[in-house]
């Protein structure tokens, strides 16, 4: 049923929703709250520093929730200054202790070109993440975890039941 028009006492007509007499269409529309998004940067170097801080925080969160196992696992972030490079955790630095200044910058040949004091690159991190960043220029970040949860589930030798959208 189409909305109908009512008079408000003047010559102007007010459209009303058919399910609520007297309620105008504009008042009937739900206003969604505006959620804050990531900051916008004019300077790619400032964006780099911001994103490196977020990446280091992601490592600490992974560490807090057990998504690390010794030196296994990695998270990478495409560099906003030079998108052909990516930031990754150095080999041997614990997730829970990661700082932005610890991260290392790697090229697509596996060479460490910048970064923190520990410049050891995990070969598995490079092989997996280098291929992802090379093949998918639209991907900004990738994570690979060796959590106790994932390994415990894999030891069961069965597929994940597709009972939710997450599985």
C-alpha cells in the first residue's frame, strides 16, 4: 500500500507511513548511528606509523589469547609508503612483547630492507605471506597462527561442520 498524504492545516501535504497514522515518512526512517572508522591520512609516513602500532597491538592480542606457539605464526601488513613491501614480526620475538619498533620491512624477494634490531626473517612467514601479498595487491594484511586450539581441532582428523557462517 502506498503512503497517503494528510494536510497539516496549510496547503502543504505531509506524507505519512500507512502503518502509523500521523507519522511522516522522514520521521519513520531509522537513523543509523555513525560508527568511527580508521583515521584518514594525507601523509603515507604517518599512516605507516599508525598501522605499525596497530600491527604490534594485533601481535600482543594474539599472544594474550594463545594464538602463538613458540616462534610459529605471523601477521603481515602491506606498507602504505611502498606497497611492494610488507611488515612482519621478526623471528624469535614473542608476540606478547611485540612493539612497532620491533617489526621488520621485507621485499618480495625475502630481503629485510628496514626495521627493528632483530632482522631475522622466518622463512615460512615469507613463503606464505609473500605469495599472498604478491598475488593479491588488494589485501592489506594477513595472519597465520599456530594456536593450540587449531592444532587440537586438526588432531581430530575431521572437517569443520558448516553450521555457522564462520565455519
